[in-house]
C-alpha cells in the first residue's frame, strides 16, 4: 500500500495486476511480470542454484553432477522429478541423477488419507515413545512404501517389529554379555575380541553362522549398491532369526560353559564377532539400538582393529566380505537340518505333542543319498531339538508304507468347476500314490477333461507301519516320519522338564542371574492321583532336574532365607516351589587353571573332557547321578550311555565312586 499508494485488500492476481510502483532509481514504473513459471521449476533448478552455477563452483558442480541418487514420494512424479529431468535435459542433454528412489504414500489404517481433522492415525511421538524409533524405521523400511506402493499404517505392525525382531536380537546380545561376564568371573579368562587374533573353531555351527554372516555382507553390499532397499531388510531380518532361533538356541550349553572351556571361548568369540558385524550392517537401518549395543561391546574390543575414529558405530565402515569364510557345503547341511526340525515341529504341533515330552524316533526319507548324509552329519542337533530317542535315515519310502492321498481344494475348484466339481472330486480322491507323485513333479494333471494344478489339492501322507504309530509330513522336498507313540517313562521325563521350566521361570521373575547360588524346595498338598504321578516323576528324575537347574532340589521344608515362593501347576498338579539363597551349594563347573579342590574324576566323550567332583557338597557321587551329570554336560538326555573305567564298565549300583579319584571315565552311546 505504501509503495503503490493504493489500499490493497486482495492480493490475488486479478486485483493487483493494474498496480504500479515508481522506480527509486528513476528508471520508470515497476509492474508485476504477468508470466509466472511453475514453482516446481525452482526446485528443479536445485542442482545448479545451490552451487550458483555456472557463475561459481564449476569444478565442484562438474565433479558431483549427476547425483548418485535422489529420493522422494511417488506424488513428485509430475513435480520435482519432472522439472529436474526437463531442465537437465534442456541444459546438458542427460538426466540429473543416476538412480531414482521412489517411495509410496502412507495412508491411515482404513485406507484413507491421514487427516488431522479425522484423527485417523496414531501420534508418531506416542508410537516412538512406546516402541522406539528403530521399530518404526524397520516397519517402514520393510513395507510396500519402499517399492512405491501405498501402506496402510498400523501401530500393531510397529509393535510386532519390536516383539519379533528387536527384542530377540537384544536378548541375544544380553545373553552374550552375561556369558562374557561369567567367563571372566568364574573361569578367570579376560575376554578381548580382536580380528588380528581370531579364535579358530571346528564346531559346525560356529562355521555355519560365520559363513552365513559373510554371505550376508556380500548380499547387502551388492543390493545396496543397486539401491534395492526392499531386498536387504528381509534378508537382515532372516539373519536375526537364524542367529537367535538357531545359533544361540543350539549352542546355549557351549556359551554357558557347560561343555568345556575351549568350546565356551570359541562360541562366545563367534557370537561376539557375529553380533558386532551385524550391528555394523544394521546401523544405517536401526541407528539407536546398534549404537547402544556398540558402546557396551567395544569395552571388550581391541580398538586398534578399527582405522580412524571409532567412538561411535556410525563412524565405522561396513565390515569387509571375506570369500574364504563362506562355506556353501555347511550352509546347505544346516539348511537341510533346519527343514527337518521345522517339519518335525509341525508334526508335533499337529498331534499336540509338546517338545518337552520325548518321542521314540524320527525318520528322514529321501531318495538322494546326499540329503541323508547331510541329515546324519547333524544328527545330534536334530535329535536334541525334536527331543527324540533316535534318528533313522532311509531312501525307501515303501518300507514304511507311506502313501500320498489327496482331496480337492473346495474353495478354488468348487468355484472353477461348478457342476463338474463332484465327479472331479471323486476322481481326485481315487488318485494313487504314483499318480500323485507324478503330478507333484509335473505340477498338474488332466482329470475328466479338466487341467487340475497340484496346488489346487490338499495333499497329505498316510503311514501304515507295524513298528510304530508314525505321522508324516513333507516340507522343502524331504519326507519326515515321527513316531508319536509314548510310554510312562517318556511322560515322566516330559513332566520333569515341565518342572524345570517352572523353576527357570521363577528364577527370572525373582530377578536372579545364572551365577546366583540357590536351592529349590517343593511341597505337595493332598494325596490326589495327579500328586502321586508328580511325586513319582520328581523322585525318579531328581538328578535330571538338579542338573538342569544347577541347584539342589529338595522336598524338605525350606529354610528362612527365602527369595521367592509361588504355587505352580503341571498337568493338573498344583504344588509350591520355593527358591532360597544358598551360598554353599554351587553347580558343577570347569576349573580352567589348576585342579578342583577335593576328589574328582575326568569324563571323556567324543574328544571332549570335563572334570567332576566326586563329593559335591559333602555327598558322595553315585553312578546314577554321574550318568545324569554326563548327559547334561554333553547333551545326551534321551540316549542310553555306558560309563567305563580302564575298560571295565562302572556298575550302576555303585553308590561311592571316590576310588576313581584322579582317574578317567569314558562315555559311550549305545
């Protein structure tokens, strides 16, 4: 108004185009330019305008143009992306970027646009406060958004990332830290991680996770180099699953020092190496949890292995890929083992057989001898994870009278075949095992003039055997048979494992750590049939329970130093468990330097050795208890073992083994 001398109440173009401003330099009258460029051309000029090109910074511009990549939402297709391309093509006859990363739109859970007025989305601050920024980042990165598709944002998805990914990952890290502390405290070994002095392990699971890690490094570098973010995160999440649900789970005894010191050091070093490598790979995706873990892990790292500033994980370069560390043979064998175990678990779930209860046998059937050899090479892991007495491999499916049977998928075929569904359905039910096997190989079969796909059928296995009650399933091409018959001994052992589970849960609720010395007491009320069964189980498996919980387990009245007490239930039997502090009783452990105080013997199995006190807590070690100690040490529960000294079998009736002081006992599996 001051410059034009007119009162302006509306600044729209039609209301101000007639206004003029006298030039202060005396060069006439100033008028608004009627032609206006689309404002996106200003953004499209960004590569040149920010450098004041071509008037300045010519060499800098030439060195950085075109850009390696740009990223924006799909709604910028006719905005920024377009004007960038138009201007660059007009000026330089080439695009202004080498790679274009397009993200999709984030919608509310109901599929509508997020609206402050409708309040149809959760407050991002509240979501991050509840589940963490890393959970939100991973949820978004592993969503259709990174493939330029729309995402219906659901808070439940962020919660699942925390529950299924970050917490298991953090628990693996916490488990590592606990065992580094235990190693230094109980075994007097100072742990220092250094790539210059690696601990070489011959354990197949150590080799597998190291190989898998380096395969991951190569994959991440290749895919990120191609800007395929959507392929990287799923592979990283699969790696976390393999680390937590397979490596840590199958190596708990080694990591806890329950095998021997050498195996403990090798497994702890391996897990430390893998977690440190994974943190470096995941740092760009989950910057906060990786930094938190790194700040603690680096206290046990020889920092001279890093070049440059290493105060933060975000200062470190990505780990190097070492081709010599990749063993495709081991990765294949472990993958076969995982398939067998997962199929066995499906069979257990299908027949409501909890993993705590042992079964007689698992049979692996495949025509390929290499597959059977892979299974045999990792038999101990399969037997342990499926909790079966033995594993059998066979290439002869007919030996177990296993037949394929099929039923139609009513939802798919009923809609497609209509009136012909009934006769085709009968024909499908009549298909023989050989016909279904051929259909499985070809993918389809003509039935009554209709081409029926194998995936349109519900196919299952039926087993007729005189040697056991087998259930069968096939996943990933390998046929698995599980003998589901049980007996009282198996049921009792399963109930003993339930008791162990209740004790361990109570320890966790009480805030105890593995190194805390405790005693556990139990008390049954009444004389019901359930109580009788549980009392029998506790009495017959007392040594197994004590070995597993690494503490005395007694039915005597508890002393006054009670830490935690609660009523628990197993198979309808309710009883009270009480945990008391015990500074005298201690679990069997290794002595890395010197020899244990008191009489002891050395136990040897499959090249590994451990030392066992002959009079723990002042009580003479019996042969029966020694057997249970040995089974716990070497993971042989469910197996029949024999102990021998100087070639003579150690009698099961022996209640005093002190005459074996300083001697060696050999363990054989029968």
